[in-house]
């Protein structure tokens, strides 16, 4: 039994606590929660009959915690992950793992030195339609990849950003690219491979925040394919979609829904009998933007810890998408195409005003 503690009891903590505290993850249970905002910690603690702790040092000193899910603002992830590692706790950290590449490197190093595992939450990789598309990719059914597109058309009104002072700030959050679209950026890179260069533009259209709420970008992949990122939290009045399109010489797949979780198109030049089953059985539209991947994700984490297996998205894998996101912000600031790998100069992620 892997005993989990939650560090941070904000908006996303409901999803994590429902799974761990509700007994939905085989081999895992929730044993404690921590947040300096007592009302938040108390609410989750009362729901699942676990202790509420308000000081991180007291929380990490508990011997009944094997792994910590770090659900704090993105800009605080580095210090919290490193503190967990020094306390000998395995770490699950929400996306993005950090806002600065140097911080990501420090987190990876701290976990390596402490001998603990670092898992980055990329639950969309575990959505069943995405798993099926990945199987098709690995079987060579797409052939040469031509074009990949991700679209994040979500609604985040001013009330969402006003929930917490850190939302929409450079120091602790970033904009739609680093927050809401980080899963989709990761997905694009996971399917299409290394990125050679990016060119991006962004605006702050509707929200009163420091960062962008709308962005577009073009990418060039090492394999010769092109990519497009379209991301906004300015869709009104409700969420529209979170999607991934994969176009290759041998076929096309588009996974849409609110959370990259509903097959919209599944077409291959060389059809297989199983293709009809894929569309009929594995196309599921979730009730909200979080999708169903968290359940499979946590089951994967437990399996890795119990059987000492490698994580699908460890610190190094999580760093890859952070570098790509940093390059997008660098391009936004310079107005120029940015090549990877690069050292950020003007990217404002993680910087105080």
C-alpha cells in the first residue's frame, strides 16, 4: 500500500483527493493533506477522515507518508518538490513541473540524490483514445508524419483568475500555454518527436492578467513534419474542445472532446477489422476538462513504485515539454523563430514583475 499525502488543496486537489481518498486507486490510499489555508485543508481532510496539516515541515516529517502529490502553484513546485525529496518522499507533481528550466534541473537532481522517484502529471497520455492512437503510431500505421495540431478552446473567465492571486502571473503560473495547454503541448511532442524550431504569437484578449490568454504557434519537427498550437481560455461562454490531430501519409486520427478523450476521426488507408471497434468502444467524452486519465495515471504511479519500474513521464520527460513551452514564450517576446535547444533570455516564465 502506497500512502499518499496531498500538498496543496486548491482547485485540482478535488480530482486527486477523490481518487486517492475515495479508494479508487488499487494499492494506494490518502493519509494526510496540507495547505496553509486552513479552510481548504480542513474541507478535504473532513471529507476523507484524514489529518489536516498547515505547515509543510510538519507534513513532511510524518512517517506515514510514502509519496506526496504536489498540487501547489506552478512557481512553488521547485521548492516543494525539493523539500519532499530531502524528506525521502516520492513525488507526483502537477503540470508544468516548473516554470524555469534551471528549476526543473534542480528538481531532477534533488530526487536523484535522495533516491526517490519523480512523476510529472500528464494524465492525457493515459486516455484510452490516446493510447490507441499511440499503438497505431508505434505499429507504423501513420507512415511518414506530415502535420500535427493541438487545439485548446476553453473558458476561463475573470472569476477563475480572481480565485487566487497567483493565477495568470509570470512568477507563479504563466498563461494558457504553460497552464491549460501544457498537456496538449506535451501530447504533440510525444507523438511527433523532437522539435527543431518554433514561432509563436500571443495576446491577452479578455482576462485581466499579466500573461496571455490566447496564443498560436507553428512548429517544425526534426522528422520534417509541421505542427500547429492553438490555445485560448477566451472561449465564451463555455469550454469547446481540447484536441489532437495527427496527419500522416498512411492515415489521420483526430481526438477531441473536452480533454483529448473522444475519437472524432479514425481513418487509415489500410483498414483493419479492429478499426471499427476502436471507434465504437474507445470514444468517450468526459464530463469535464480533466478527463478520465488521472485514474490510469495513478495506477501507473503505484505500479512503478511497487515494482520499481520506470515512469512514463519522469523528470527528464517532463523537462522536454517545459523547454518547448519556454521556447514558445521566448518567441513571443522576440517575435522571431526560436531554435531548440536554447537558453532562455527573454522568456518571462518564473520571473517576478
